[in-house]
C-alpha cells in the first residue's frame, strides 16, 4: 500500500489464507469443552460456477484427492454450487484437510475469484445447527446459527457466544455486517 492510498483512505483487501482452515480442529475442541457444541462431520465449499469452467475435470481431481470419496454437488436457489464433504464427526483433521483440498483445487483451476465461503457443520446439545463459516475473500471466520430458515431467523446470542469462545482459535471477521446468513447451506 502506497502513501497516496493511505492519504485517500484506501486499504489493501484481505487475502485468502486457506491454511486458516487448519485452525478449525482447535476451535471445535474449544466449542466441545466449553459449550457442548459438536461437529456433524459435514463441511462444504461454496462457489459460483463460471460459464464453460471445467468443473467436471476439477471434481474428478478432487475425488482423487479425497481418496475416491466424491463430494456431493448441490446447487442452491441463489445460483451457487456447494461441494459437500462428509467424514466421521470425530475425524476433524480429515474433514479440514478435505475442505482445504477442495478449496485449493478450485482455486488452482481458476475458480478463485468465484469462491465464496466454506462451512463446517456443528450441533448444540439441543440439536440446533451452527456453522463456522470461512469467508474466502476475507480470510476470516464467523458463526452462523439458523433458527428457522422459513422465517429467516437466526440465533444471534449463540453466534456471539461462539465468536467469544473461538476468537483465540480462528481469525474472526470483526465486521458483523459481513456475517452473511447462508440459508439452506448443505450440511447444516
């Protein structure tokens, strides 16, 4: 960032840091110990498909990287594609490695500008869904706790509690207005 950028109030955009995904296991351990919030074993990567993009080839490469486990492809009503990966809930390391591999493969195939987010599914002891959402373009995480998708209500108190608990484990998105709801996200 140059002197003129500083004087004109421009700032450098945060860069994605896919290695931040590897901090998720410690965040999940914190949530399990402090709030009895447990992983579901499901995670997903969300992106917008571009015209003519070689998704079939990339998906085959991802399947090979995942040891033959093909990710489930889900298309949502907003025009985004989700690649869903599932592992046993007690195998967080494998799930995080898989999410990193999916993101990296999409990025190297030219989908980087189209990557939106990655989600890690969790559940409270009362079975309420919660997700840790990784914003690709910001390199940060935020919690999302949907209460009712039909009325688009979310549990803000739980989201703030999760943020407080994992703030030392993962980079948290400080701008709460960027905590976008991911209604209908697969794996939640």
